[in-house]
C-alpha cells in the first residue's frame, strides 16, 4: 500500500505554520511603520512587506503538490523549521 499525503490537510498545516511565523515579523513591521511615519520617512516598502506576508496563506490554496505548498514562503519568516 502506497503512502499518500492529504493535500488539503497539508495546506492547512502549512498555512498555520506561516501564520505563527509571521506574527512577530508583522509586529516588528508595525513598529517600523510607526517610526517611519513619525519621522516622515517613506513607508512604501514596509506596507509592501506587510501585504506580502498577509497574502502568503492564500497562495497556499493554489498549490497542488507538497513541493508547491512548501515553496510558499518568504525569507522574512526565517527558516522553514
């Protein structure tokens, strides 16, 4: 009997992993945004980074294999451990 992977379950596990990892990163970006905003600095890259991190879980939905699922990651999240 071959081993099969439950892709929908794998997607949920990976999305949860992304959500846990991005929590602290988003909090730091919030602080960076507030500091930049207070000093009048450009916040465009911070806003872009935050949106990129928010979009990651929805990108998992389009994956059809475990390799595609694992490919949905961002370096700002750190290691995939």
